C-alpha cells in the first residue's frame, strides 16, 4: 500500500476554528433531525450527545416505519455494532431510502472484517453510497481490503498507519472517510484534515466513537459539505474530551463531564 501522504493537501483544525464555531451555532439554530439506527449499547449516550450539541435525535428502528422516517429526517446514521438479521433488513431499507431521497448518511462499520455476517451487511450498505464512513484504524483497513478488522470493536493499528487506506477508500467509494484514533484524520481522497486532541480515557467509555458518527450525521445538512461536517464534529469531540478529562475522576464522571462540555462548548464566546 504505497501512497505518499506528502502529496496531499493538508491542514490541522483545532477549537476555536472560525468554521467550527460557525457550524456549531448553525447546528443549535437549526436542530437537525438526526435518524440514528445504532447499536443497543450506545443508544442513550448517542441521543444525549446529540442533544448536548444541539441536534434532535430520533431512534426509529422498526422496518414498518424506517423508510417513512428517512424521508422526514435531515440525516441518517447507520451503526452495525450489535447488528441482527432483523436489524440488517432495517439498515438496508434505510440506506436504500436515503440513497433514493438524497438524504446524507453516515456508515459506522463497527468491527467490519472481524465477523462474516456483519462484513456482508456492510458490503451491501456500501452499495448505497454513504456520505461519510467513520471508523477506527482497524475498521478502515478492513473495509479497504488491507486488514482483518482488529480485535472486535477495538483498533489494533494506529490512525496514521491506516491513513493510506482511508485515502484509498475515499477515492474508491466517493465518501468522506473519518478515521478515528489518537489523532483523527478526515479525508475526501484529495485533502487530509488532521484533528489532534481528545484523551485516551475516551476509549474506555462506551459509545464515544459511535456517538461521533451520529454528530457527524447531524452536521451534514448544516454544513452541506461532508468534509467540513466530519471535521467540525471531530474537533468538538476532541475539545470536549480534553476538557472533560481535566475535571473528571474516572470513566463514570468523565461521561457526564463530556456531555457537559459538549453542551457548554461555544457558550463562553471563545
């Protein structure tokens, strides 16, 4: 996998970048209805993250309603973390509807490559052209054909090591790839945006990565640009994670502090 990273346009974005501040203000004004088909472990935390940021979450997961709700929603997240046979039908119907209605959507291919069933579901979902693909290094490597999917949902490679795979996946799929790790990288296959920050404790709290996918989805109709939406959401997460760690005493208090920091972000006029 030979790709010269130096050949790509690159920039680093941190808070309070003017575009991020502007996007957050617009999100809170518009409160986009964000349809989340996500895993059962993170549903509550994901909804609270979206509310803290200023979006409007909805978790409509029955096959009789999902297509109708995609028509109503401003954006869609599909996360395959605890996918079942029934879930797969719902996800595929939602993705097909989003493709038909031009509803922007995010695919979070949790543990793709590690297990055959979920990998086949993700491959089918890819046919409906996700706007953004968000994953850790192992997931992006597996989806690009360069890895085995890591250890369950945990990354076994660094985000920098997976960056060439992310670039290739973006070029091949037409999606923006949001690569999460110790440093986040966002790419459309032409430009690389680096998002430093966050904290290691975020990997010890269930739902942080999954909720990031939902927040990216919420920003898609606000910014109108997938690269910008993914970058803004990632900057917010990194900033809130750093600040929450400083005031927390462990993983439990961190989760609460993280929601507090998201809800307070931008309120002091920084």
